[in-house]
C-alpha cells in the first residue's frame, strides 16, 4: 500500500477495457437497472472464469457500460483470449431469455494510465472509449446482428493479437481507419465466433460540422493532413481507399474525452469506482 501511495498520479502501463451497451438510450428507466445488472454479471463471471480476481482490476461504472483497467502483472493474452470467450458465452446465455438481446461493444488498448481518487484518465483511456463508441463498432453490431463486437488498437493488434495464442485468431480481425480529432488512427475489429468482418461494406460516419465558421480560403482546423470534413468528400475518400486496397476511413465525432452516446457529457472522470466507499458531499 505504501508503494501505491508513492506512485499515486504516476502513469502506469495497463490494459484499458471499455464496455458499452448497444442502444442504451432505448431502455426505459425501469429496464436500465436490469440491463446494468446483466452487464456486470456477464463481465464479473467472465473475470472469475478467466482466473482474474475482482480485486486485481480497477472498475468504474459508466451508466450504460463499464470502464476497466488491468495491471501489467496479468497477461493481456488472457483478457484477449479466454476472458473474451467467456464474455461472449455468458452474453449469449443471458440473451437466450430476452426478447431484445443485449449487445455489447468492447474495446481494448494498452497505454499509460493515471489513477487518482476518482478513477483513471489519460490518452489511453480516451482512445479506448472512442474505439468502443466508433461508428464501425456500432454498425458491425447492428448489421451482423451480433451479440458482441471487439475493437482493439493498432498497437495492441501488432504487439499481441498478430502473434496469436489460445483463443486469439488474428485472421478473424479486420482493420479500419478512424478519423479522430487528434488525427487518424488504425483499429482492428472482431466478431467472436465469426470470420473476419467485411469492414468495406460499412458506410463511413458522416463528419461533424466545424466547431467555428471558416472562410473558403481557411485551412482545415486540424491541419492540412486531416481527412476532408465535408459529407460529400467522405464517401469519395472511402471509394478511393477501397480502390487502393486500403482500409476505409471513418470519422469519430467529438472530443476524445466526451462519451457522446452516454448520459454523461463530462471529461473522462465518469462514474464511480465500484467497491469504493461513497464520497462525502
């Protein structure tokens, strides 16, 4: 504990996992507690089945999902492999009794994470949340009528997924380019139990309007290398990418630290840390 106190506020390289429920806004106030209960049951049972103790992971509630960070002493391959298999199976079991199945978007990335008394923060957290909230993840889940979609960062794919392992099949992942506010990033998408998804069949997300008006001769706000910001240019760019055999690009709207489709609209410190004592007002 003394060591943890000394390290407070310092960045630690951890696996960040963001879990979001599909179309959570369509649940009534009466149904949302049951939805949340199912999410936690699916995830916590999977952690136990994968041999990861509850006290070994940091968990934050996000209303319609969960934000998790896992310390480096726990193998990333165990989370990418066995844990994801158990999440998928547990989710399928939950959905057998539901008229409207619960769908989950899961994203993973390894990077520097800072802990404080309210939770975790950092670019690694931002990126993971944006991958889970991306248009590609949303459209794959709907188009394929899947229970679960997994998105991983390019670095995680290259460093871990590409080497394969128990329950990790790199050939079942497909790449896509996502246009974030800070620039374009690559990500890889996987539907557990299925072949590599056809990302090219997904239409690009309609770009967001500029934050401030600009004249005809003004340079793009994010710099000359940023993808065009007009709705007409996005489909054309996607067709050009497809002709060149490159992964299609998609625009993710909003700041990284804002979870647009959640009831929360503040920067990353969202929700509470489960298991902590309630904070005094």
